[in-house]
C-alpha cells in the first residue's frame, strides 16, 4: 500500500484509514491513537520505537513495515 505522510505516525494513520474501521480496531489500542504493543514497526529495516512515531520524519521512498502479531512455538 502506498501512503504519504510527514512522520511515521502520519503513515501509520493513513494505513489504518485506508484499511477501514476493522484495521483501525486491530492496529490501535482502544484510545484509537496508540499502536498496540503486539505489532512491530520498522522503517527501512530499522525497528521503530512506538513512542517516537511522531518525531520520525519520512522521506520519499522510505518503506514502513507493520508486522502483525506472530504466534507459534
């Protein structure tokens, strides 16, 4: 999915918007603003600190990965 944003937080919000209410419900805590701890976020292969999403500036061509919870053993 291609989205635009000035910060990593903007990009995550755009992904949720495009995915619709069900994606927002799964991706964010009940407050609707905080990405659930179960998800791992990476920008250009570097793990992102969820607390710093608003301060991470994006440049064209950067790749944001949102990894869903993993189960198994």
